[in-house]
C-alpha cells in the first residue's frame, strides 16, 4: 500500500468535508477545522459542505440552506481563506453523485457491511434507514477521488471510511487496468484534537447528536455558557495528576487536559507539570479562559459572516465553479476508462 501511495505522480491535493447538520462543536473545530486552516498555505485545499451526505437522514428543506451557510461561516471564521481554499457545497457539483454511482459498482457489499458508523447510526433500526445512509461511505470516496485528493484531514472517527476509499481506489485502478489513476489518499488524523470526548462521559465521543447540550461546547456558545459547561464537566474524586502515566484510567481528566493542550498549543505533559497535585477548580477556571480566548473570536466572526447570506452564497457559488473545473475532467476520464459509448 505504501508503495502505491508513492507511485501516484499527480499533484498533491487536500479534500475534506463537514455535514450541515446542527451546530459545530469543539471536536469538529479541533479534529477538522483547525487542521484545514493549517494546510491551506502548503497545498491546494478543497473544503466541502457535504449536503448530499446530510440528506441520508431527514433534513427540513426550509433549514438546509441556512445550515449549509452556517458551516460555511464556521469555515471562514476559523480562518479558512476563500481566496486560497475552495469552499463550496457538495450538491452544487454534479461530479460527486456521478462518481458515487460508478463506485457503487466497484465497492463490495461485504465492505460496506463492516462499516461501524452505519451500525452506530442505524442501531437496531437498520431496515428502516435510507439506502443512502448505508451507501454514505461510497459517496465519501467519490468526494475525495473526484479531486484525486492525496491528503484528507479528519477526526479519528473517519479512519474506517478513508480505508474504504483507498480500497475503492485500488480496486478501480486494478479492475480497469489503470495503474495509479486514483491516488491512495493519506488520512491526516494524528495530532491534538483527533478525538475529543464528551464533557459528561470520557468514554463517549463529543457529538452533535448527544441529547445533553452540556456534553459539548458549540461554536455558537457564548463565554458564560462555555465557562459553565467546563465548570460542570465530569471529573473524578482524585486531584490533577502530575504526569502522563497519571492519566491512565481517568478518561475525563485526560480529555480536559487534551482540550487545554490543543487549544493553547501546548503539550499534555506541560499542562500536567503546571497543575499536578492541585484540585480541579483552578485548572477548570484556566481552561475556561483558554477556551473562551480561542473560540470567542470565531463565534463573533461567524455572526458577522451570517449577517450577509447573499455574500456567503456568492462565495460558495464561485468556489463550486472552481471545484467543477477540477472534478469534471477527472470524471470524464473515468467514463472513458469504463468504456461508455460516446465518452
Ligand atoms: P461531522 O460533524 O460528523 O460531519 O464531522 C466533521 C469533522 O469533525 C470530521 O472530520 C470528524 O472526524 C470531526 N469530528 C467530529 N467529532 C469529533 C470529535 N469528537 N473529535 C475530533 N474530531 C471530530
Ligand atoms: N463523513 C464525514 C463526517 O461525517 C464527512 C465527509 C463527507 C468527509 N465526505 C468527506 C470527510 C470526504 C472527509 C472527506 O465527518
């Protein structure tokens, strides 16, 4: 596999996506958005708002466009620069849906049956879920490969979907005897913030779908709310450990230390050296200050971007044209490789 990755000779390109389904939270920011910003100076970056993925579960048509602009505003407020990166919504670029169909005929049912995110989302009701929810990872592969993206910044929960993307790329290249046509993309997961946990349960991922709002810090929370949620965050009966070994078996403390370190751009060990042996009060109060200092400017900027929806629409539409210019020739090549009449 490693050899194949290197064998691809095309340009390096970054692709990632976020669904327009509800408020973004600290996990999305640290696991995805912060990494998006860091990459945009070094490579061509394509950052999509994946509204086709969103409709795999019911979305109110009256709210979908607003939710899409909400994510666009979060991208821009976090520092994604539309003059550098391509920021658009997926449904505006036909290549995604078209390539997803071709990949439906490449991916195997056995591969999709192993996807844990579908099992988690569907629970006991898998028979009642949309076919789209089951097929979700194939569309994700199409997103990435419609741009021949080589690097994909995501949180830890997307690891399995990216492995599937590599499997689809490799099988397409092999079955159609098109060596290295699609790159085998490299996930960019590592680093602080890859897996932020719930503030109420250190063993559960921080998630939009957690019924408790106190489990997460939303990018739309004001300073008071952020401070209150951190004060209420679950800890345990001990005190702050002084070193990494002391985090063993203490998932809530490890999570809070990880959040502090990621936001302040310091190491866990550094934070522990500062607070080791103390109670949680002072640490939490400082963490609240760090979180407010990092997130408040983003929240304020988001409000400013959202006050001009027409401007956001213009930014998205312009970027969709740029995205189409890249993806259309790639999908046209796919049609030729498959051998369609007239292609
Ligand atoms: P989603 O909200 O599911 O569309 O996720 C958008 C991005 O945020 C993806 O790259 C996810 O991997 C990432 N993400 C979601 N939740 C978390 C979390 N708790 N910790 C770190 N990254 C996350
Ligand atoms: N499935 C991703 C998530 O839920 C969103 C996504 C869709 C994505 N297409 C993508 C992420 C392509 C990276 C690359 O977070």
